[in-house]
């Protein structure tokens, strides 16, 4: 494989919608290793920030600079949406889809997808329609579909927000496995427990602005900003 | 009431006896309307999909226009096509007036806006659902089109069937451009109009029932084909 996609340098990045600033300006460096967790209350801009990093929401100003050129960068990242978007097809077709988009032949794609499904305990669902899976299974499928193209980085927007404890644990352990095999993970959550369990690094977001960037241990032990302290204490912050 | 009962009896009789004239008229109806709808679908579905996917400055107006054209009166379409293909008209040299071909052209014009509109709506709905995923996966414009047409095939089928319903039941246009010529351009709807004007109500009603059976049967056959596929795949 060629040079890694990361680090990513985010400089003065801003996102506007209908003339209003939703996010930024944000300065951040995303390193190749570890799990980066974006935390913040509802409406703080987590979704917007992930979409901006992935290139789904355009920048009003500022820049994103990947370690490789932009076309390469587009191809080597994946996104898992908060409520999984299932193609109205079988589980197998959902898995082969990203491969087919990249020109892989359908037979080879099927072989790869079937092998891949095993790692996610999805084999028994392969011939079923994706829409008939449970929420947790759909999220797992969305994760598998995002990883099948072997991205350098994967963004996940509150992947467990609608899942029960068991499904959440399953997703979390899959994420840890994925990360140890070399894929950078950037994930948003408003669940502090999940942030503690997964994060190597934490970005605390409030009202569209980054209030704190820190190692997970440091952040949870001694948050620097007052807002973060309140958020950790479970206070409602405005 | 007697006419209605007579109509039922006549329809039953026509069906059982497999009247030769009736058979040719029915087959001609099917041939004209199915051909028109296949062509209209080949034109209308890509346009509908394209409209759903494209950021076009005046898209709202284009769609409003297309929706307006859904109500295009068949008689007026017939008149316009007649003028185009009449001997003195710009396409008169083709000598197509009073042939099934020109009837197909007229019905195609009537069905196309309906097919564009319904397929646009169906594709749009899936696009709203799929949009973020397809953009995230870097699908090219053609790949997006292909995906939406494939996954929206059920909605597209409904669009075509609606177009077929409008075409097979239409009388105004084909009467004008086809002329209701016996053994040449007579179809079920024009035959009904003729028999009614002659006062043969029972026979006209009989033809009417056959027209309804035909329309329903085509719908059911095609739905049935797709259903089996849907339950298997989705
Ligand atoms: N399409 C939109 N138009 C206008 N405002 C929006 C839009 N989407 C989100 N917002 C606003 O942007 C802010 C951040 O939203 P979001 O990124 O979804 O936050 P989070 O994911 O942290 O809950 C919120 O105040 C929200 O109301
Ligand atoms: Mg969100």
C-alpha cells in the first residue's frame, strides 16, 4: 500500500448553513493511530463536524489537508451514519456494493463479501433483505460495508445511539479490533461511558466550537474548561 | 339495467366464442398501447431519474410543467399529431396517418409525462434515502443513476403501468389519428365508441368489460412477475 492517508490537518475549518455558522473555526490534527472520540451534548455539532471531515458538508472557509492527494483521500475513508442507510437489497448485495462501485467483478466481490461477513457474524443473514435486520444487525452491516473497502480511516456518527447494551458492546469490540488492525477511528458520541471505554483522544465540542482536545486519561481526570467539567459532572450546559 | 345485464351476457358470449374480429381488435389494442408504453418508458424513466438527481436551476418549474402535461387531453394530442402527419403537414410525406404506427406515437406522447412524473417521484424518494451513502461511497453520477433505477424498479414499474392504463383506455387521440378503420386501426376503445353511436349498447358494454379485464390482467401479470422477484430478493 502507498503512503497513509493520515495525518489530517484541519485549519480554520468552518461550516455554514443558510448563512448561519454551524461549526468552527476548527483547528485539529488527526494522527494515524488510535481512536478519536468527539463528545458533546446534542446539537453541539458532532454530526456536522464528522460530515465536514469526510467531505459531505462543504467548508465555508479553512482547509482540510490529507497526507495524500484529494482523490486518493476520498477513496480511502468510510462513514457510518447514525441511522444506518440500508440499500433495499440483500445483506450480501449491501456488502458487495462498495466493491462493485470500484469495478470489482461480481463473483470476486461475492467471495470477499462472504468471507468478510464471517468476521462480523453476519453469514446467516447474507440472503436476507437488509431492511429486515434488527437495528443492531443493521448497524453491524453498515460497519462491515464501510470496512470492506479497507479504508485508512472510518468515521462513525453515534453508532450506538439506538442500540441496546449487548449490540453496543458488540460494535465496540469490533471497533477496537478494527483499530488494532491499523484503521484510524473517529467516532462521535454523547455517551460518556462509551467515550471512556473507547477513546485514546477526546475532542470536546460545544456550540460548534472545540473547547478541549486532550488524551482520554487527562480529559476525564482533569478537564481544563469549565464547560467540560460541567458536562462530565452531568450538568446541563448552555 | 337490461343493457348492463345484456352487456355481461354479451361479454361472456364474446369471450367464449373467441370471436375473430374481437380477437384482432383486442390484440391490436394491446399491441398499440404496449408498444407506446415501452417507448414512453424508455424515454420517461431516464428523464424522471435524471430530474430526481440533477441540481437544475429551474427544476421545480420543469416538474410543475411535466405534472401539468399529465393532464394533457388526448383529443388535443390527437389533433396535434393529426396536423403533423396529415398530407399537408410537416411529416405528411411519411404517409403514417391512419396506421397503428401513428396511433402508437400519439399514445406515447400521452403516456410519457405521466411516466416521467411518477418515476421522478419514486426515484426522488430513494435518492433522499440513499444520498449520503452514495456520496460517501464516491458513486459516480452514472453509478448513482444505475443504483436508483435498479432499487427503484418497483416504483418505475408502477409508473409504466399507470402509463399503460392511460394509453389503453384512451379514445380521443387514436380515434382522430387512426380513424377507427375496420381491419386496420380499430381498437377496443374506438370500437366501443362506434357501437355506442350505433345503439348497440350490449355489444359496446361487452367490449367495455373485455377492455377492463385486459387492463386488470396486464397489471396483475406484471405485478405477479415482479412480486416473485421482490420476495426473493428484498
Ligand atoms: N440542515 C440544517 N440546517 C440548519 N441547521 C442545522 C442543520 N443541521 C443541523 N443544524 C444545526 O446545527 C447544530 C449542530 O447539529 P449537529 O451537528 O447535528 O449536532 P449533534 O450531532 O452534535 O447533535 C444544531 O444546532 C442543529 O440544529
Ligand atoms: Mg448528531
